[in-house]
């Protein structure tokens, strides 16, 4: 599970700009990073976030 989280977190880090990266760089989980991004950018939906992450994995947010 930790390996999967690391892969997802790396994917997220690779697909955001430097300002967003600064905001989420201290996140320890992909779910935490997604929550921060969704909170920062209310116009981003979970679906858009899944598309940004790409086909790496179907990532579901369980809130």
C-alpha cells in the first residue's frame, strides 16, 4: 500500500505547477494532497483530479 501511495503522490507532484507543488509538498499521502488541491481549487472536481492523475490508477476519494 505504501508503494502505491508513493506512486500516486509522485504522479500528483509531477502534474502540478510549482505553486501547487509548494502547497502540497509536505503531504504524506495522495489522499491528503488531493484534499488540499480540491480545497485550494474549488473549481476542480474529483473527476478532473482523476483525469489529471491519468490512467495510472482509478483513484477514488472517500470523503
